[in-house]
């Protein structure tokens, strides 16, 4: 019986630590996504107007803060 009483609080603590880890992982993934979007935007800004026209974008779209990389917008 004492082992069940000891394990129950441990499991609650374990669940909380997993919640914290999930939260930290979500933050890290959001930061990584923003860094990737920033590097993509910077790569687009380095292209000439003719190169942008080849891929179907204008200079204004390259400077836009909208998500121009998604197909479904």
C-alpha cells in the first residue's frame, strides 16, 4: 500500500514535467518556424525583379508580411 501512495504523487509530478516539456517544445517549434520564414523572406528579397517574375511573385509580394509561401491563401 505504501508504494501506491508514493507512486501517485510521483505520477502527477511526472505529468506536470511532461506538460512543461511539451510547452517548451511548442515554443521552440514556433521560433524555428519564424526563423525559417525570415530566411525565406530574405532569400526572396535578394532576387532580382526578373527572377521574382519567373516564380510568379512581384517585388511588393516579396516585401509583404503575409504568408506568400502557402498555396491555400
